[in-house]
């Protein structure tokens, strides 16, 4: 059973940066597309970014140019580098591999 564990969330001031990590158990990580989603208080979960096994990426428009998704297959880990953070980026961030979701990590952007 694949398990996903996110880390790296926290409190950051507007304009600051955070790097989230998601580590997956199992042997299929390198051949699967990985995704980041987020859910803000009172809102539905939304897509943030995706990276294929070949390294192709796609982003939600609101994070383009500020967030970067990457992966290290040797470590079974996908990252989300978040720069120029805004209060509206406050959310619980989740990673997903196929139908499996992690439990999330909270990002709070506030002064």
C-alpha cells in the first residue's frame, strides 16, 4: 500500500518562501505522475501543480511563476518550491499519486 507523507508547511510572512516535500513509499514512484493540491479554509480542494515521470510540469494559473514542482526519484520525493507567497496561498497542501492522497501539511501566509 502506497503511503504519501507531506512536510515543510508552516507560518511564513507575505513575500516569503517555503519548500514542501512529499515522500512516497513503494516502488512505482519513478513511473507515476505526482500532483500537489491545496484546500483553503471554507473552500474546495484545488489543483496546484503536476509533474510527470518524464519531468513535464503544469501549474494552476495563480501560482505560475511563483511555484515550482520538482521530483527526486532516487528519494521517492516530490517537492513544491513556493516563492512570493501571498495570504491567499494559505491552505492545507496535499500530494497525490494516482488515487492515493497524503494527509496534508498546513501553510499559513500571514504577517
